[in-house]
C-alpha cells in the first residue's frame, strides 16, 4: 500500500522505506530479481530525497536482499553505511541490526577468523555500550562458532569480563 500511495500522491522520505520493504517481501516470495530492483530503487530514492531519517533502515533492509545478488564484500559496505546512518540519527536498534549483519557478512565472506573474532568483539562492545541485550544474545551464537573454529572454545566474550568474573 505504501508503494501504491507514493506512486499516486508523490514521494517522500518514507516512500523509500516502502519500496525497500516491498522489495524484501518480493524476495521472500522467491522473486529475488524483482525484489532486488525495488531495493535498488529504494536506495536511490532515499539518496535523491536526502531521507536522512529512513536511509539507515532502507540500507539495512536492502542489504539483506542484495546479499543474494551481489558479492558479500560489496553488501558489507552498504551494511556499514546503514550502521553509520543509524547511529547518526539515533536509531540504535537499526544500528545494532547492522552491526550483527556486518559480523555475519564478515564470517560468511571468508574473512580470516581472527579478523571475524575481532569484528565480533567490537560489535559486542558497541552493543554493550548501548545496553542492547537482545542484539547481544543474537550475536553470541556466531561468536561461539568462531571461537570453536579457532579452537578457543573456553574464551569468554569480552563484554562478560574474564572467566574468573563469571565463575
């Protein structure tokens, strides 16, 4: 409805978010090429309208669809932009989602595991500084996977302190 309303009555900063969500919806239904096109339209529209309040969300939603079409390295650039925009406008939840997506992208794009661990440590510190327990809990399973692959299964996430602090 948001896309149809925007086409009938004109575009606004929120229109870009509607196009992005519609693109994500199409991709979820299996039409990834159409979803990707709508996501690209959403990003261009947000940039053209200088939609500072919604560009972070548009980039976050869009990057999830873009990951099916573009190399993860280029998608990660979009995710980092989404994080920066989210923090700039105070959209902490969007910024934390972008942090998590950045970490997942680093893992699946094949970065060296020590770099991924460092990325997760930074992500967990940022999430902790914003007291976003929900996002921290969603990040911990990936952290444990990285630690297991490195061989440091007994490491404790830096936000929890040392092993002696939790025992």
